[in-house]
């Protein structure tokens, strides 16, 4: 717990004593890359996490996390100076008739008497701890709240239960739309504005917990039925959170093929559990990777141990989603959970433990803020299917961004074992052909978004040294 936090703080406090970043004689030189801040690619809406299924209640002390440690966990996830500064919170809209652990209770747990009967909503002001968390997130500056339903209540569905698949009965579509908007209104009365609303999660899977099936064609009809109600409430309609990115492409294609449905959906969302988020979805609307954490069987705090659920694996997944899929949002699954979780933080009674997955995400989310835009960037020697014009293979992967406040960010992954040094020609900025300075941060086995020096732009070029198996973040003003 304390070790990871202290590592970041010590790095920040020592920054003023660090020298300018200069190439090391031990590092292999590479042909330089190019970043053009004048060529804009996708906008960035933000990075986020979820505490659905009562994980927010755990964060609020349901299993003994102390008030002091609750604040520390909140800081790790939401503080822009010392933590990840996450800017999207995904909320789970409940469908269960009870509130045992791992369930999310519905705001209308019993059938009111049919789809045309007056609704009988119930609101406890807590929502499995999510109201507390949403209010805390708002205090940290979060403005994007995405509420998503895993299922409708069982009485609205063909199988009579919120678990085990089934689909929404056609006659309940209008009432379901009202139900979703009512959930958002309950949050509004708590002082939290739901900005984005989804009616389904992983409609391509049947699970033993809350789940509801739709084909792409069925989803189109539901979008047209509930979309106007959601939009009249001033909320973005989101669809469809398919379990695989290719599977989501089928939903997005079906929506885009129907002009009435296409006009309703503001954000297309998918998960990379089944197929990876490595290509754009077939839509001109914003796209988000709205849920993922790597599979695994144990709690793991490592940066790079070959487990595929270490910090480096998460950093590579973020890079691929932003660079290859062109996503505008990246929402991790649990920020904090218990047991053998692949969440960012493990809650352990009164205590907690921090994984390097948190710092992999923080290296992006702390510095790339909502409203930023990804810009054109290449790594030089690794352009062209991973090798340069001279055929030299490299492992450097680069993305770059311009924030609204003018700060420019480079995220540079060296996935190889050996250190390398390279430089970038910077274009499209006020310092074209000139000089500028910025901060360099490192995330690897011994660093957690730790400042390691000062970057210098000379004659429009930025030289950087990249240790093996590391993520380097350069922030230029």
C-alpha cells in the first residue's frame, strides 16, 4: 500500500534536483520519429473506472476499510496531482430484487402491474455505495458519469429473471426507457448529473448474473424505442457494450445502417474480452472502450512479470485502444475490489494494496485530460509494420496528444528488454524549429509515474532515453 504511494511522491519531490534528460551511451540509438501537433485525430473524452456490483460500498468501508484509507484510495484513483486523475465514472443500474453482495438492486424491484401501470419506484439514496462515490468523484472534478444497465428487471424480460440472458419484451420498451431516465433523475436529486446512459451490457453473452441478450437487429429496434426518451432528458444514449470489439462492430454497423437509430446513439461502446480493441468501429460517432481488465487467477502488483495481467500489459492495451482503435474513452473495470482481483487496487479489510496496473493507467489519465485530441505521431524506426526503412526492428510505440490548455503529451512505450534512445521532430507547435522544455515521467518496475528529469526541445527536436520494458511520459508546455 504505502510503498507505491511513496515511490510516486519521492519522485515528484526530487524532480527539481534532476538533470536534463540526455542520451546514455549504453542505450541503442534509433532513427527518430515525428509528432505533428497540427494533425488532429480523435478527441479524448477521458479515462475511467467502475465500482458497480457493490464495489463502491467496499470502498466506503463495508468490509472494514478505514476512513483514512478510504481517502487514500480515492486519491489514488481520482487525484490529478498524486493519483490517476480518472475522469469518467461508470455506474451500474441495478436489476435485482435484493441487494446481497454482488447484486445491484433495482429502483423498481417488483412488477408495478404491467408496462402501462403507474410505476412504483424505490430509492434508498445509496445505490450500493455508488451515490457516495459519485459525489466524491464530482468533488475531484469528474463531470462524466456513465450509467449502464446490465439487465432490465426480470418481469420486463422473456425469461422472468434479471440473470441468465433472456431479452426485453417489446411491450416493456417504453416503460424501460422511463425506468432508465428515472434512475438518472434520482442521481440528479443527489447532485450528480448522469451524462451518458446505456440500456445493455454485453448483449452477446448469457451469464449467471445480471444479463440480457440482444441481436444487433434487436438492439436497433430498442434504440429507436428508447432513444427519444433518453435524449429528451438531455442525456447521451450509449450502445452497446458488446463483450468483444469485433462483436461491437456488428452492433455499430447495424445502428449506422438505420438512419433513425444512428441519430439516437451518441457514443458506441465495446469491450475487448472476446476480441481486442485494435481497429476503429464502423461509425463516425465517438467510441469508448467501456470495460476491461485482464484475465488472471491471482492478485498481482508487478509491472512486468509475463503474467499478461501486469502493468505493462495494461499499458500496451491502452496504447492499442487509442492508437489502433481510435477510441475517445478508456474505462477500466474495477478501480478497487477484493480477493484475486485484476482491479487497480486490492481492498483487504482495513488495508489496501496497489498494483502497477494503476500506474500504467495513471501515466495516461493524469496528463491527457478530457477535451484533449490525439495527434499524428510515429516512432520512426518502428513505422511500417514494426520496422524502419532500413529494416531495423524496434519495440517503441508512440502516441501524442494536445490538451485544451496547450500542454502537449507524448506517451512512449518501449516493450523491448533493452534501453534505447531516440528523438522526435516536433511539428505543428509554437516551438517549431525552436526550443522548449517539459517534464519526463517514468513508469516501470521501480517507478510509478515518477518524474525522472526535464525534457528539452532543441531546434524542434526532442531527445529521449527509454529504458527497457518501460512507459515514458513527456509533458511539454
